[in-house]
């Protein structure tokens, strides 16, 4: 595989969890594990966010990594801090899809509040799709794709697609369904329509990765490494 392949990773800039007063942001393992998979295979990874600069890391994801003794996430946290503290402004990547092979959105609750409705993010997604690039997202990351329309504006990008994402049951189990601006599973089911499908693991919190053409989605943190592997597999075809 050529080491020249490049991945654009987009993190949230949103750091408040609705009206709860709690902090949020992007989820550690959902970047750490894909980074581990992609970097180990020689991919060059560039990080962006709507505001640029430091992208907020959800502290609960740091606690989760510690509780789970997640060595990959802990190593990433200790050694790669400069990556998320110096992201590039997402607007600087407009009209640059040709420079990259794939676009990836990690989750965390932050994307539900900014990337889900950010016009610059939507424009970047449209441009990557039009250029035939791989577009991937995990957990709440598919919120960044849920409201994107095609270039003509008359249809959703995900219409008729098979997708997955953080489920209603998982959201309820962490007690944050009422804090969300919308429920991701409901919105994805709405935009894919009757010709598409929302798929999920047989058991809550189980790993689930769905590939439909060049769209890759993962259900939850357990799916993060699998999403990265799916990106690699698509780019190696």
C-alpha cells in the first residue's frame, strides 16, 4: 500500500452537553483506535474542526478508557495531544477533496450539536462524495452525515443507504436521550427512507460496522477500530 494516502478527520468544536451543564466533545476511543489502525498502515492523518485550534475532548471518554484499561486510548492520550489541540479550521479544506482518500468523523456527543447542522461541514461532505471518496463515521459521528443533501439539494446523501449509528437504546442507557437535540437513530431512519435501512448489533453496545458503497458507519465505541479497517479495505480494493 502506498504511504501517500491521506485521511481527513473532522472533530467537533462543541463542548457543552445541551442544558445539562456537563462538558462534552469528541470521544477518545473513537479517534484513538481508528488512528492506531490507520497510522500503523502508513496513512497520513490530518485533523480539522469547525472552529480550528483545540477540539474539546469529552472527559467522560477519558474516564471510560481508564476504567476499561484501554491501552490504545491511553497511549494516544499521552502521546498525541498536539493533534487535537491544533486542528485546522474545517473551512480551509473546502475544494480540497482531491488531496485526500477518505473523510472520517469520530463520535462523542459534540457532533450532535455542531456538525449535524454546520454548513461548512456539509459542503465538505458533499465535495468528498462528489469526488468518489470514502466517507466514514462512528457512533454519534453519523450526525455529521444525517442532514447532508446532494449537490442538487433535492435529496439526502444517505437516502436509500444502509447505515448505523448510536442507537436510541444506547442513548437512553447513558441517560442522555433527553439532552440531545434529536435522537440519531430516529433521524437516520428518517433520511435513509424505505429504500434504505438502519442496522444495529444484536446486543446493545455490540460492535457493528455497515458498509454501503463508499459510506462506512459504525454503531458505537466498540465499532471504531472496525470502521477504520473498513476504510482500509475499501481503499485497498
